[in-house]
C-alpha cells in the first residue's frame, strides 16, 4: 500500500462483527414504514436493490445513477428537479463521500413530510481502511459520511440515534423547524482517528433500544400529541 497514506494509518479499531447481529438496515426501514400503508419512501443509492425491493411500501422511489431503483440519475439532479409531495421515509446510501452525503441529508430534510424519518447507512467504519478517502479498500468501504453525525449532534430540533448494526444505521427525525449546521471547515480533513476519539459524542444504541425510541415517537404522532415531539 502506498506510503502516502501513512499519516492516516492507525491501529485503533471499533469492535463490531456485523455478521453476529440479527437486524440490518432492512429491519430499520420497515420499522420506520410500519403503520404507514400509504407512506411514501425515497431511497438514495439503490445499487442491486437489496434494500429497495425489501421495503414494505406501496409508493417507492429509488434514485441511482448506475443501477437499481426507479430513477437513473444523480441525487443532486433528482432533488433539483423534484417538485412532488414530501416523503415519509428517506434512506441515504449513495456516494459515501462527506460533501455528497451532506448534500443528500440537507435535501432530505427539505423534502421530508411532517413526522417523517431519515435513515443513513455506513455510518460506523470499523477501521481506517474502511473509512479512508480516497477509497483504498475495494469491499466493505463506508467512506466518511459519518461526519454528518457530528453536524446532527450540533443541530437544534433534530433528534437521532446511531444504531450499531450493519455498518452503522443512523435514524433521524426533526422535532421542529431545523437547519443542519455546516461544520465542513472543521470536519473536512478529519479521518477515522477523530471518529474513534469522539465517538462518545454520538448517541450509539443497540437495535432494541432504537426500536423502543422509534415506537414511542410513533405513538405520540398517532395520538396527535404535538407537544411530545420535543426532544
């Protein structure tokens, strides 16, 4: 491996064996869609449709420039042209580069229905090779979209959890008018070591804890208890 990346090399690692977990992103998205028979689902980055085909939703839109989904285009082009109704659940799993993931997240917040959810995949790289930008590892590469989690942590009126399954599945919900803070000047050059050293700043949870959180919010929405939507 080229020595040009030695400055980013670290022996630090996160001890997750994803193959031992019973749940994955399919479990999470279908949990978010539960109770929404007419819910509208948008997926950014569909690839082989592993998730897209498994989502239990009657109204599904999938965007991918190469294959899968329903729209053969970039997410930037899709959001720039889209003028339809908002989506109940939006899942972001496109190009795993921080600037792109950040744009997808900002656009998702703009096109999310009240009471809706945003999901994001590949938010927990386990070592510096899985995370490295430019991409070094040919498989199991997550990139550096994890940086958006620190922006979410700094945001007002956004609640989120980072679920420790399937390379890290982040779930977020606005609790009021919100705007994603732009921390790109501070985060742009950060690498895996920063994530490990600051992981305690992020709300990591197991799947069952995340399910309890999601179910409790859904109960509030079904009761129309708007005062309970605050963090």
